[in-house]
C-alpha cells in the first residue's frame, strides 16, 4: 500500500476495546518531534484522529478488527446451484441510475460493491469492504479510505483510487437528482492521495451524523470502461460498467429475465465479512405480468423461491401438488426489520387534498377490521406509526426531549400536537360500511366545504363534485381496494378506480400524475440525512415522497435528527416527526405484520441463527445439492 506524505506524522497510538486505533497527529514532523520532547506548543495543534476497520453512528462496533466471519452465517456453507425468484412488471435497461428515462432491472446495482457495508445484526454499523481501514477526526470534517490493493473488477482490471474518485464525479454530475444533490451538499472536496488512498472533506453545513456512512455507501465503477465506451450514468444502458462484486450480469432478456452469474475470479471470497455469503453460482429473476401469473409459475417449478405478500394466497392457495408431495416447503420466519409504512396515499400536490378534513373523511371510509377479518384472514395488525418500533413510535402526549423538540417548532404546528395523544387510526365495525364512521366523515366533509347534492354526490360551494381517481396496477389488489372504493362512493365521492398496466403506472407515478395510490415510505431503525428527502419540502416532488408531503416543522426537526450525537436524541426527533406526520394524515394507514411468509423448493437451507434484521435468502442461504438433484430427477422443475 502506498505511503502517505511525511507531513502526516503519527504518535501516541493505542487500541481501545472496539479495535479502533486512536492517534494524536500534528501537522508536521517538527511538531511530532516537539511532542516527543515535551513541547508545550503541541497541545494547540494536535488533532485526535480515529482509525478503524468500521464505523457505528452511535457507539461501538459489534465485530472487532480480527473477526473471522459474521455470527449469523455458516462459514463452511456449500457454494453452487441457482436461486430463482420472480418480479412483476417489466424493465428496459440495466442502469439503476436511469430511473427518469427508463425502468431498470431488479437488483441491477448488485455488481457494484461499496467502500463499506453493513450487517443484518446491528443498527448503524458499516465495515470496510473495499477498504482496509478508515481515518477521520473527531469532528468528522473529513474521512480517508485506505483502499485494499487486491480488488479487481470483473474484467480483470485493478480497482484504484482513480476509480473511486471518477465514480464520485459521475454521481455528482449524472446521478439521479436527489442522490446528486445530496452528494454535492455533503462533500466539499475530494482527492486521491495515492493509488490506494482517497480523502473526502465534508461541507461545514452538512450534518455530521451520516457523513461517513453515506460516503462508505458509495458504489465503485470502472473509470476505464466509461472512458472507453463514452456511456453516461443518466442514460438507459443494457451493458454497464464492470463491478468488483461477487456477481456480474450473466444474461438479459429485456422485460422477461435477468441472470446474475458468479464471477469465478472474485477477489473477495475470503474477506471475513464475505465468508459464508454469496453461496449461489447464479441468481435468476423471472418477470411476470402480475403476481397471479407468478404464483402459477412457482407452482409449476419455473422458479424456486417465493416471498408471499398476499394473505389470500397464504391462507388458501398453498394446497398444490408440489407442496403436498413435499417438493415445496412453506415456512413462516420472524422479521425484525422495520416494515414499510404502507397505505392509501393522497397526492398533496392536488388542490382537492389540501384540507385535512377532506383527507380524514376519505380515510374514515377504509374499514381495516372488516378487511382484515374477511379478506386477509386475520393475519395482519393495523399500522399506527410510520415507525412501528417501540423506540421510534410516538405514543401518548409528548414529553421529555420529544416535547422540547416540538416546542422549538411550535409556530409551525397546530395546538392539537401538544394537547392530544399521538394520532391513532380510526376504529371500524364488523360490517364493510361502518355507518358511524360514515356520519363522522360527512361532518368532516361539511367542514371541508362539501355537502351532499340531490344526486348523492358531494359538491363544494361552486357546485363542483369531488372527483378522485384511484390508480393501481395489480389485479390482485382489487378485492381489497374495491370495498374501499364502494365506501367512498357511499360517502358521495365521484371516484374512479383505474387499473393500468405496470409501465403506464410507473410513468404516471414518476410524474406525480395521480390522485390516490396504494404506496409506501421506507423508513429505518436509524434515521439521518434521508429523512428530509422522504418527507421534506425541498424534495416534495421526489419519487421517495409519493404524497408530496411538506412541513416546515419536519424540515427543521430533520436537521436536528441528522445532527444527533446519540441514539436518544435521534429517536426523540423521529418520534416528534412521527407525531406530526400522523396528524397531517397524508396517508390512510393500512396493515402491517412481523413475519416473513416464504415458500421454496426443498433444496434450500439456512443458518440456525438467522439475524434480527435480515432474511438473507439471496445472501447467506445455500443449496443442498443432493436435494436439488432429487427434485430434478423427480421432474419438479420446468
């Protein structure tokens, strides 16, 4: 590894309990000598710099510098075979950054490794993957990545600091708008110190927390490939830059199939964080028009692993021959991850949804109790929070640090935030139409300026009806959405249920051309810079903010969350945001559940101690080849 400039003299090295190496460094070798001989001037110039194999936002890393493998993997798991899964819809390119001009294939970034990577048994930790160590001062004004010198791309060329810098420049110039803007705001300057050393200096106004983990999450691509081909990161591509990852693109049949194949010369097979992982020779993705077609294909053996999302299927459809004869296993596994915040989303960019009374009235027409018992076989719980987690979910009246945070933005908030308990979803009766909720909804609609006309339709003071289009693409959702549509009609909404094909749905939602959709927000057990991207005013038209939510209070608290120096401060800020957004009611909350429903052909095996925050079926599961051969001989696969 290339040596750094002599000016970065190092002294007083020690190793603490977490394996972090702590240095006191001075700006020159003269100051270093002064330290050794007791110079009083050193104290004014010294800077504490931490060198470590990883980073955790709030505390110590679980794994020390000499760990041999992650606790939840099977180190000697066999390697080989193919895992095959399905996806609904279509795709027309393999460039995940071309979201505004195409539809990228599923997992199309998997060939690009990142500088650092996380684990499934910790929150907030990142460990070196393409680097050996990182260095950063206590104020995190910069970070240095000491790169591995044995990393090679799938085309056999070595990865160096030039590739890291070149990729960063591509991202700043040609990435998706939100990612590009985030990087420009975060990084003030960057440089390659040597062939295997890069330094990123952060902007003074960038939140401190998340700086290192965000830079560690940057994917690395081949500079030589881009220069040779002239390709752009913001254009649809079928051929993409080679990556350093364990898998590379094997074959692509646009709109129908993708196969990712193991790189036989993968450089990182024996790196501790990779041991026991990446256990397949190939990963195949089969595309289908809808989930019903995919399920039929699974029963016929066209693909071999399925994560079930339909309660109807899970409760009633798993009685096909392959399951009855033991070829397929049906399993329920714990899921400790934070479920997506799903619901019926109002497009707040539409004037018709600006009044909260109107949104609340429309929400009252959804009957979770009846839906869950009659259509979902009682398998779900009603979602209450954007963060269904005890530490991050707002409850009761605000108190303690959460209350202090809310007080700091009181000017932007309604009084009810402080005087009423955290908003909870309405309760419904056992009949599809809850008449008590209907009466409440009519009162709210009147408060919003609408009254029922002689034709039963709600009209405003100018005689205009409340026209709402519900946009959807999945036929399987008809049975859940149709009763809600019927209840909205009973309320007097002039509603249209428009089910379109996947490509049209994607185009319209990307352009925010909808009234209501069933959608979701992906939140984390630890929040930082991404909070304002999902819920903030600056990015209210971003694809990650389907409702177009904008709140000055949330904007201000998001900055506090990004700067939080400990978990308690972060969680108090998240609870405050949760409380505000639940009151804003820009999404009708629906259901959640804490289990993974999986079905697979009986050749897959997995570690006995699956981690809390991951299922890992594409990562640290493996194939028992004897079982696979027996299934093949029995004609289980097509």
